[in-house]
């Protein structure tokens, strides 16, 4: 019998959990299955394929090249099964369904919840789950099949990711309308330097570009506040009159209400990141997720066009 016909769903499911956690014992806890049973299934797969799927390391198990190839197949196979089940359930129309989203924090503040509300005005039976993660983790969740759609900020292409839509998202200086720099069409980091600032943590694209730019300009800032929470940065700026840095879309509601002003930064390198709407390369999305993806992209395009036409 061909090896492809002998690959069993249970074995592949156990294999993917070990790949996810890098440990049979961790996979055992999450699956509530004996570690010995998982080990047997992994050994059976390796025997069927005549290949080593994991390299056993002192601190866990790392996938071999063969293991990575099998993981791609297994994830897409599982997602395709989910899609078929969802398509059958939706034969009578898009009256029910669930869409899993992953996004970086800025999108969870306003844009994604508002887009979901607008979408459910047409498809009220559709439910959503949003996971908020660091930008690189969003792509990882999409590539692992944990999210149907990812919305994040990116500096470079990610493996196994199809970019359904890309839009520039330069880092801006966010400040209160009464700030001395708020009326300027653009500012430099040197102009910002005398004022108190707040920064996000190091795992964000904003902080990475800020640090690179300051290093190149030989500028040393001493932030008053560092936080992993965008709302805290927004409130700091609003209440203290200081400055923080971010993308316009993450502060759109604050800007529209007149609480904040977003001023472009002229220094080179603060404009090289993009918003990306991501799906898993080669995956066919369920019908409801595909319709939401198109709705999301059109919403993003229309709001960008509206922003660009404002005086």
C-alpha cells in the first residue's frame, strides 16, 4: 500500500501537536493522551515514510526537513477538511459560521471590531474569534492554520504566507492637538527629541524602526513610559501632552474624535512598513471567510481613500 494511503488522521493530529509544542510531554497534556501513545504514532509515521520527522534534542524535539514538509501537508489537509464541513453547513446560505482572525494590537483597538459589526449587519449568524498577538506571531498563527485571516504590520515577507492586500503604514508621531509640533505638516526625530515620549516594547515594528532610526541619527531618547499596551500609550499622550509613535490606523478613532493628531516623520526608514492582510499560501478559505476577506479589504481600501482625500 502506498505511504500516502496509510497516513492516518490520528497520527497526523498527534504529529502536529508535537510540532507545535516541540515536546511529546507537552502534546500529551494538550491532547489528554498518553505520551507513549503519541510516541507510537510518531514512530509509525516515520516507519511509513522511511524518514526521521524530528531531531531529538535535550530541550525538546525539532522538526527535520521531512517533518516540515509533512507539517505543511497535514495542516493544509486539516484545514481543507474544516472547509468542506463549513461549506456543507452553509449550503442553505451564510446563516452561520465562525471566522478565526489574528491581528496585531493596533487593529484590535477599532478597525477590526468596527469591520465585524458592519459585516454582521449583513450576516448576523457569523461569529468571530480574534487573537491579538505580536506582528510576527500573527503570520505564525496563519501558517499553522490557527487563524483563517491575519491582519498585521510587516517589514519583510513571511514564509508560507499569501498577502491578499498590502497597504503602506508609516510610523507617525502621535500628539495632543495642543502640542507645539501638532500644526506642522511633518517633523524630524531631532525636533521631537526635546519633548517627553512614550514607546511600545521591542517586539513591535514601531519600536524596531524607532531604534534603527535613532541609532542612525545618533539620537538618544529616554522615554517617560514604555508599554505593551497601545491604549496606555494613547492615554499618556492625551493626558500628558507627550508624544508616542504608531500607525494612523491604530489611533484612527482618537484622531477622528480630535483627541490626537498624527504627524508624519520625515527621517528615512520610518515609512518602510506595510499593513498586510494574510492567508495561508495554497489554502482555499471557507466561503464565509472568503466573503469576509473581500469585505475587509474593501473596507481598508475605502478608508484609506477617504483619509487621502481629506484636506
